[in-house]
C-alpha cells in the first residue's frame, strides 16, 4: 500500500453511486474509489495496523487484568 505524503482532508461517500471520494490537503492526490476498491483499502489498512500494534498488544505489561 502506498500512501501519499499529504494528510487526508475529507472522506465522503456518494449516496447515489456509492463511490468514496478522498480529498487531501494537497489536491494533487485527490481520488475517487469504487466501493470494492475502498473495501480492499480498508482491509489492507486494518491488517497493517494490526501488524504495527501486535508487539504492543501481545506484551503483558501493557494489558494486564
């Protein structure tokens, strides 16, 4: 997954067609995705986040009962 070097400004979904539009602070990166493309992006992002957080979440000193 390649992320642009610009923060996200706005994400919105068109109610009539279902496409997801992403607006960045640098408008050069603005893009519209289909529902299927957006679903894949969300799944990949969730997997990446879990991978990043795995060492912390599996360390008992961070999550004790």
